[in-house]
């Protein structure tokens, strides 16, 4: 089973709101990723967690705050977002020693 | 640094015709290569991957790809497409370490 789940599927938020995106995998993978994808564009890497530690931060603004509470869960906390942050947010995971990433269905975020 | 070029942004094709989606990459080190498919309003699904070994790789849904090191290419092929293959296709490479580099995507449109 190569399933990564993400909740919610859709999210609408105002610029002053605080919300969180959730990602979960039960494949025993030890690396998890957040990507942002704008329409008609490829995904852009935001963060990488390896063994529950942040290993890559692609200079993402601080209004995005990742959290990895355990090896199966990855959160993305959102605060004071801008309309240009509206996008599809994808989570992925990969097994240790493997470069193959498996993606979730994404959360479509609209910032008003 | 690595880069990926998908040579066609859009490929229209009739149902049951063969198709080739082209991908070239640039890298000074060995890389791992992937093709992902993204159906409308969904996440990315892994089609196939080349990590090592045989240069002809078979994937899901009847797709295959051939790794050509001398031409730094990893073209995706299917001998007979279906309407349901209509989607966005992304070629991606990684030298390892978690950073997937995507091409700009190819929109495959299968017409009846």
C-alpha cells in the first residue's frame, strides 16, 4: 500500500486566519515532504523532514510553519497568508534509502 | 546542478494512437529518473522510475520509458492511448538527498 492521505481536501481562509494542513502515511517511511503547486506548474519543494527532523527548508516564508509530531504525521501550520499563497499543497513520503516519493491527493487552498 | 526539460508542453493525440512524451535532463552526477502523472484535481501518481539496471522501464497503465545516458533522455511511451490517459505528465530527476527536480510538464490530450 503506497497511500499518503491529506486533510482537508479544500480550505478557504482569510488573511488573518490560522489553519493547519495535515498529512499522514502508514508505510513506515522516514522522510516526508511538503510541496506547493500553482496551476499549470510543477510542484515546488517547500520542506523536507528526515527522521522527524527538518532537513531542507527551501527559503519558505515564516507564515508557513511545518511540524512533524511523529514518523507518520506531517503538519503545515498557516498564519497570515497572502492571496498569492493560494495553491495545491502536496505532501509526499519516501522510504529510507529510497529516492521514490509517493504523493498524497493534496489540499487545495484559497486565501481571500 | 540538475535540470529537466520536457520538450513538449502539449501533446494532442487520437485514441488508440501511439504517443511519446520527451524528457531530457542535465546533470554532472548520476541521477534517478521518474515519470509522474497528475489527473485533474488530483495529486501526483508514480508511473515508473529508473534507479539502475535495465534501461527499459515498464510502469503502470501500459507506459514504458527508456533511459539513454548518452543522450541524457528519459522519454515516456505508450503504444496505444485511451481517453483516460488525458492528464499532465511530469518528468523528474534527483541526484539523491530528497530534492526532486521537475520538468515543466506535458499536457497529454487524447481525443476520440
